[in-house]
C-alpha cells in the first residue's frame, strides 16, 4: 500500500466546516444589518428640536462589541457542536473501518450488521457485509477445492510410486500389465491436472469472447461422443434450433461435451437415451441435456456440481472421469454470465439446462 502523509481527520474537517458555516452566516447577518439599517442613520450629531438621538458612530460603538462576542460564541458553539455532530454522523463509518481492518487481517466471519433505518452508511455496511459473505464462501470453497484436489492428485501419484518401487525391487516383475497400470494411472493424473487448469481458466475469465452457436456445439459433441454412446448401448437424440451467444468457443465446447459425456456415462446399463437440444427463449440461448437413469432425490441433485463428488459420495479410483464434469460446467456457465439448472426427471435420470445471453 502507498504511504501517505498524515492529514486532518474527516471529523475535524467537518467540525471546521460547520464552525466556518456559522461564522459566515453570522457575518452575513451583520452585513445585512449594516447595509439595510445603519446606512439610514445620520453620521453627524443631531441638531434638530427635541432630545438628542444617537448617530451612526454611537450605534457602531454600542453594537460592535456585542456583535464581536456573538461571533466568538458562534465560533465556539460551531466547533463544539460540529465536533459532537460529526462524531455522531461518522460513528457508522468507524464500524465499517473496523470491519475492513478485520477483513484485511483475514477475519472474514465478522459482520457489521448496522442497525437503524436505511441511509447511505447503512447501504454501504449492508453491501460490505454481502461482500464479506461472498468472499468467505469463495475462500472456503477454494480451500475445500484445494484440499480435494491435493487428495485426488496424491492418490495416482502414490499408486505410481508403489508400482515403481515394486519394479525397482524386482526388475523381473516388469510386465505388460504393470506398464498398462502405470499408463492408466498416469493418464488419470494428466486428465485431472488438465481439468483443474480448465476450471481455473473458467474461474478467472481469462478468455476472449466471440459469436458462438450452441446448436453447432451440441452437434459436434454428439459426433465426438458417438462411439462412447454406442459402446455403452446409449442412443443420442439431438434436436433444436440456432442458439447464438457470445463466449469462448473452446470453453463452451468443453461445457457441452461434459454435459453430454455425463449423461452418457451416468445412464441406464443398456438401452438408455440421451436428449440434447438447443433453443432461444426470449433473450436467452438455452442448451438442455436429458438422460434416462435411476431416480434421483433433490437433495442428491443439489450436490452434483461439487468438485470430486458424485451425489453425496466421493469418487473412487475405479470411477469414470475425475469428478469435475459438472463443476467445470458450473464455472464455465458463471464465467459467461449464464445460469445452470439441474433437476431430476420424473421417469428417472437428470435434466440439465444452461442459459446464456442470446446474441443478436
């Protein structure tokens, strides 16, 4: 942070402003009295009949000392009253500053929770509380994600180390099966690393935007995964209309592929179906993927976008994929200012829909 020279506090500045305003108002009042009243009083002595009356000089000598004392009183009253008033007005700002310092020291759980009716300071406090809540949730999610990623990366590395130690202790045991197992474990580690990099890229929004048609993305993903679907006995049904939006073609293609791949893998054992469709609804371009499968509870569906989890259980080494499919979909959707909705189908399976701002 840049070092700043010390200056006057806001409370002192407001106090001086209040006192100065009172002094200016008092001087203006005296000037009005002088201009509109004393100028009509004669300057010389009164020579007419009757008792003598005071002239302008007499009034000035009688008026100036009380006026001076009145200005001094206004100055003292303005300083004292301004100091108290500024303190009361800036009290909410002190609470906000204290919360800011706590947040800078790493305490994101503190909240201002300023009472009273809505005004500028309370709107600022409420916005700051909302920001702290969001930061706390993001930090907790990042910590949980980092812990899960470390755990998931440790597993293939530990397996690789064990296999290599076995081969080192007994060189004659190196077989095609051992090489195949090393290849599978290494491929899983590479896949997980690439998924983590893709997830980080989506979270940081470090990509260029250009016109994209979701219907073309759906068609290309269906062609890519057709062999996987045929191997698992799953039919892919595609339909829809042009759905133009603006974003990263690579990330949106990854999103579409992840959705379709999840729908194929987590399907019925045989004879399942996957439907992928695109449409434009109002000002939103919509991509929808549905699949047949077992009945899913809403509580289970709510956890599907958690990294390294499938439903309420963590993934295992024998599972397909690395458990980041829908987590990547969620991050890519958020990075493109879209919305992701996941709901169980009445007949079993899942319905996933993503909406992006449509391009004209």
